[in-house]
C-alpha cells in the first residue's frame, strides 16, 4: 500500500469514527422544567439528590428546577399556564380548571398496570377527575387534632381508643372537662385551643355534622341553619365552660403552638401528623440545651363528630402533575416529563412523605422507607392510615361555583364565625345571619 493509500485509509477511519462516536451538533439533551415548592424543610437538598440519580439514569434528559414560594408560586404558575407556557412538571393539588386548558396531561395511558398497582387507589382519588388521572401524589394529607400524651393519660383518657374508634361531640366535651384545671401557679391548663384567624374549626365541625359540602356543584348552599347553630353552640360551650380560652378568637397559629409546648393546653387544632416530627426534634433540642422547656410525646387525634353523623376527615392528595405547552415540544418530550414525574413520587421519593409523617402513596416507597416510619409512634402511623379512609373526597367544583364558594367562606363564614368567637353574636342569631349572607353571595 502506497503512502497516499495509507493516508486515505486513515482519513476514512477518522471519518467513520467521528460518524459513529461523535454526536451531531444538533443532538442536545431534552430539557424539562420542574416547578416545585419547599414541601418540607429539607426538601431542597433531598430533591437535588433525587435529580442527580435521575440524570444519571437518563443521560439524555436534563432538568431545570425552580423552587417556588408558597405565597407567590401559585400566581406565577397561573400566569405561565394562561400564557400557554407552563412548566413540564409541577407540584400542586388538582384544580378543575387545569384539564380544561387542554395543556394538562392525563396519565392513564402512561402507566402500566404494574405501575398503577404500586400506588394506593385511595391516594389517586385526589387526582382523578371525569374518570381520568391527572397527577400522582407523593402522600395523602389529613387535618387532625394534636394531643399531649402525658396530660391525656394523667386524666385517664384512653387516647388509643379515641384514635381507633373516634368520639362524639358529647364525648369530646366530657374529655375537655377532665383536662381543664387550675395549676399551682394560678394559670389554667386548658383542654383545647384552636385559633379563630380562619374558620377551620367551624368547617371541621360542620364536616362532622353531616354537612360534607358548603356549596354543591349547582351553586346551592348545603349548610343549614340548624346544623350551623349546633356547631356554634358547641364552640361557645367550650368557651363558656373555660375548656377553650376566649383568647382563641384572635389567636395566631404560632400562639397555639406555644401554648401546647408550654403544657398550657392538652389538645389543639388544627394539627397534622408532621407535628409529631416537630415534637421529636424539639425533644432533641431540649436535650441538647438549645431550647428550653419540657418535651412532649405527641399523639394525633380525630376531630369529634356529632352523634348519629359519620366521622369525616378533611384531607387530600399532594404530588406532581404534567403539562405540555401551547408550542408543543413533541410526544417524546411529554413522555420524558411523565418519566420524571414517576421518579419524583416513586420509591426514591419516599423520604419526603415520611419526613412529613405521612406514609408514601407508593407501596414500594413505603417498603423502602419503613425503617423511617418506625421512628414514629406506631399508634400515630396506624391512625393516619385509618383517617385517610375517612377523607371527604370532593370532585373539583366548576370554576364559577368554586369562586362563589370561596367568597362565601371569606364574606359570610369567616366574619360570622369570628363574631361568635368574640361574643358579638349568639349561636342562633349567627346561624341565621350566616345563611342570609351566604345566599346573598351566591345570588350575585
């Protein structure tokens, strides 16, 4: 072979090597935009670790993350969605208006039967609308009451039985009487505190008085004057008897937590299972000498229900959803976005749910992080599981009706509730006023 032939052969080899092993200039990674929130205190570092694994497993996909604030994030997303350019993957609860945009991606065709079976159907209900699945939750959240285990046991309260079987309003009042007492230094140990800066106390009592909806899908008021008066009477009885301080009418969420940690109240609302994690950390801080006070063993308790009415729980699902853009980026891009969503709620993501004291919706994640769950009070974990079965699942209301319900809450329910808490109105008078004001709002 001549020198010229050898050079030509070498040039051909270099060309072939470049063709086989060098990616063309236009072959770039598929870039996914992920918008999320600080789901828990350490979610940022946890998410960084998960995404490092995702990128390693999917070298052709890159992820751009934006951590939104709870105060401004929802509005930023609404603007992006309305402009036709939402993120590919987004953390939030299901809103009925999102599928109507045509940009939200239904996930049913992207899940194999095995993948779907890994998620509890109870958890998926919160993302199901019109027979389609519009997201996958990391966990199911619930609202509860919180209790001081030592104070409950000191008063001979069988809190485990209450966790298992629930309690009626009358039973709750009897327990409240047992837990209220004067302390040696003259202070009162209250049975229960729940702030009046919002109307959640009234809403939880109404939910457990057979009024599972405030407004129905037709825009009609479901709450009745009789049931409202019953709930207001219970609230005033708690205050009249000194079981709940009158200070609750203007109490902040922070003040409620202070009273609980100072052992000035045996129970408080609204709680979530995460308060157990906070109590565990507080105990460590006390032992380390960085926080003063007396540690508390936290127990979760249900909201009481009126005798004859079923016990119900306010709760829902929180996790990730997928969107496409008005300028469609192709089926492969959407499939990659779904792949990212699956990863963010699958086995690798179980730590985030457990950090909030919620069992993961993914069964494989729950198995992977079962030792983390074991660090929690097993009675509380079992209670949380049972309570998710009692969630009052509501299909999202039509947009115009949802807006009216929101106005009823802000213009009728909250101000009347606060008037009752402040002793400006009696239960019957307040119930009639709430109905009248709510119907005016709905008539607009």
